[in-house]
């Protein structure tokens, strides 16, 4: 167990950040699945809206260094390629 006040505070901060990061990661996976399912169903309007929300969430996650910027760029590129193929 932690002995100092700062160590106790770091434990609290780490737990809060862990829960926040986990929820954002889960949200990204959900948005990605929603986008891919709308592409598979060939629904261009739904795919466009899903891509916008996915790209926005990816950019926000990249800004807070939760997801690497190269991964975000790769996902955004693949989203636009899939949208163009519809």
C-alpha cells in the first residue's frame, strides 16, 4: 500500500484515467464496427455519418495521445477508401 499522500493521489488518478481511456477505446471499437456494418450493407448515407463520427472520435483520441497518430491516419485513409468504393 502507498505510504505518502502523493502516492495515494497517483493511485486515484491512474484509476480514473484507466477507466476513461478504456471507455474511449471501447467507443472507438463500437464506432468502427458500426461503420463497417453500414459499408457492408451498402448504405451510403449511414456509412457517411458513421465515418464522420468515427473520424471525429479518432482525432480526439489522437489529441490526447490515447491512439497513435499513424494508426489514426491509417484508419481515416481506409474509411475514405471504403466510402469511395460505395
